[in-house]
């Protein structure tokens, strides 16, 4: 038993070490840089200052932060809404069909992420075939701009993150006992009601995972808004990149990054803490009964 | 099909004279106890039981009262706040029953409800099911492969073979006068002997010449004509073993044989007796086993006797029924 524990620790050590050196330490460095002065050559100056922190209070960021949050939330919501029926359908498919459907979900990863975004640029381009087809079908007016809008960012983000939502939801649905749906129907629930009251709670862990793996990367999106967003579709990630590459102001970029990290981590930590507390009180209530 | 998850190819399903064939499951007044119980894992016992009424939109006070009544009926008051994962198999079974019964269905469908339980619990739950049935007075439709469960719980049994009903009747009817050899073999143990009716005797009896047996007299309630081939079904517990040839009687049959195997089973002893090419199983109750004279032994020559009314004739049985009589192998590895 003890030897087994030790073996477990030894086995997980490399991955923990990797995370420590290449994830946790750089993150802490970013936090530290936020308190440094910038130097004119694009590096970090000596001493400590809160100048960068004061700098991010600039009102121009408020609008961008707001857009970043609502675009990310909307992306996540659309991904979950699309991925839940997809995950359900894949989990209920015949084993052979299931393998093929899963392959279809993964196939986009065989092409570079960047190339796929450029492909969207071609599709949405004012002279692109996709745009023309939409105009021909009377779905959009001749003058409509599809590219370089927040809508384009939303579309491409949903496209990009959808597989990341489908996979955990499928994994949860695959373990779900579908007889529970029959039981719910047997007890008088309609199809939709059984789905909402029995299936969704049954896969809630998958939904939570899907939420996290879509929402967090969406908040940090940079390439997608950069390529299809235009000035009206910028997100916080673009601003951070501009501070680094255009202004060559690392502390300012670090302060923005740190702000984004905390903006994600703090609400998440609060939710997790609340859940843990509710679970504890639930258990103690059990003992009291 | 009764619950509504599958549609019949032909025919219709009527409950209380009302055709429900086309109704979806949620609109049928039929509730099901699933083999795996299918309790909702994210809900407590109480919430599981309240699911049906909540969906049906009962007022809250009525739900609370009915749930409390069901909890009391199934003795689950102490478990009401637990999740299904925290209770035992027998308790889950009772939750499943309460969850179904609270909806006051016209029919409660039980799909092999005890299959997941161990023997002791199964026997206990069987009695509990019977008690609940007596209390609520709802029709139970109990699907099982276990003939013991079927016999002990049922008012009426339908024996099915490949989707067709072979016979419907009370447990006693099914056991004592099965209509087909499948039914005879499926419910209880029996010996089959092939034969031909040779002579009709007075008083609804006939004479039979089974291969390897001397002439036998059998009750002929089915009025089978002379010359027809039949299977004679001999229930092991209706046969008696004698050391010597018993007194001849018109309605008593006696056949000579040799004991091939003796299996002591506590409540009774099972003898395999060789008669020509047949191996006949005989159950012998021992009331005064230790006080009795020396017990019957292997390779002893004996007589098997039975009254003409205690055996019954069926149309010749088919190959597929053979497996159901569960003959033990006569040699090691036989039939495998």
C-alpha cells in the first residue's frame, strides 16, 4: 500500500515538475512584471512601481473587457447548446457509427488552427463564394459585411471550440445510463422534460468541464479576433499583444494578463468553494437526519 | 411493449378495455420496475419517489402526503434524504416500487425485478412484494425467468415461448395440467417418455406402450385416440420407489429399474433410475430417514410406481424442449 503510494507520486512527479517550471513559474513572473517599470528598449526596468497597474485603469479597456466577456460567454453558451445534443447523439449511436462520428469531431485538428481561420477569412470575404452564395439565397443583403465584425469572431470561436465541448459532454453521456430516460418517460415525463431533468443532471460534470475548456481559452483568444475581428471585434488578448509587440511595454502587458487571469480564477474559485461548502453541509445534514 | 418503449408488429394492447397501443410511455397509466431499478442518481430517495407526481403537477401538499405514505408503506422513512448510491440493493428495490406505485398505475410492470439481488434478499423481497401487492391492490405484471418466483407470487401465470403464450392459468393449473410439453418442462422438473396410445379403457383411461416400458395405464383427459404418439410426463415427486414389486392394481403402474445415482438433498433424495434407455428422476421424501431401514443404494434393483392419475400425456415434445428438462450428462463432457 505504502509502496504503491510512493510509486504513484514518482509517476506524477514529471508532469507536476513540468507544470511547475513551464506554467506556474512563468505565470508568477507575469504577476511580478506587472509591478515593474518599463524600459525604453522593450525590457523590464529595475525597481518596483504600480505604474502599469494604474495604466490598465484606462477607460478604453472597459469596453474591450466587456466585449471579451460577452463574446466568451456567448461562445460558451452556443458551444454547450450545440455540443449537448451532439454528445447525446454520438453516445446513443451504434458502436461503429460512434467511432466514425468521433473521428469527424477530431478531423479538424488534422489541419493547422491558423489555416482553418484563414479558410474562414476566405469564406467570409466580401468577394468570397460563401458570401456570394448567401447573397444569392437572399439570406444577407449585397452590402453586408461579414468579415471584421464581432459576429465573425463569435462564429469562428464557436467553430474552433465546439470539438472541445463535444468531447467531454460525449464522455459523460457515454457513461450515462439511458434507461434512466426510459424510467422518466415511464413516470410521465415528456421527452424534453426527461432530457432536462434527468439527462442534463446526469452529465453535469461533462457540462462543467466543457464550460471550463471553452470559456477560459475563449477569454484569452487572440488569433481569432486578430484575423477576423477587425477594430470592432478586438478582445483583451489583442490589447495584450499590442502592448507587447507595438508599444514594447512588458509591464503594462503583464498587468493586463494578470488582470485577466484573476478575472477568470477568482469567480471560479468562488464557485468551487461554494460547491464544496454546500457538499459539506449536505453531508452533515445527512448525519443529523 | 406494455410500457410503450417498443411497438408491437401486430395486434393491440388494451388496459381496462382501452386501447393504449399508440400512446407514448408518458401517457400510459402503466409504471415499470426496471431490472436495474433505474433510480435517478442525482435525486434523493424522497425526490425519486416524488418524480412522477411532480411531473404530473400535483399540488405540493398532496405530493408530500403521498410520498410520506409511500415511504411508510416501503419502510424507507429513515432513508428519505439519502441518494440511491448510499442505500442497499433491497432498499433501492423498495424505492423503485414506491416511485412506481405513487402514480397509482392501472398496471405495475415488473421486469425481472429481483434478478440483481442475492438469494436470501430475493426470497425476502418476494414476500415483501406480495405484501405490498395485497395492500395496494394494483395489477402486477411480473416478468421472470424464475419459475419459483412466478409460482409463489402469481394469481395467474402466462408461460411464453418465443413471444407466444403457451398457456395461461393459475399456478396449480399450469403445474398439474400443462397444455404443452414446453410448459410441463419449464415449470418444475419432469421426466418425458415417448409412447403410443394402444387401447382406450373405460372411465377416461387408456393404455400406453412407451418404448422400453411395459404397458402403462394413464388418465386420458384429452381424449387422445388410440394409435397416436404422445409424451408421457412423469413428475419426479409423484413417483415412488419400492424395493419389491408392489401389489398389482388396475390404476397403479409399476416399472422395474436400477438406481444409477443417489443425490441426497436434505429435504428429499433424488434418484436417477435406469429403465431401458430412459433415466428417470424420482424424488423420495424421507420422513424417518435415520430410523428407516438401510437406505437405497447405487445399482440396486427397484420398482418405480405411480397412480394413473398422477401422470399426464402431451402431444409429442419437440427437440427444443429437451434442453429445458435439464438432463444431467451421463458421461463426463457429454453435450459440452
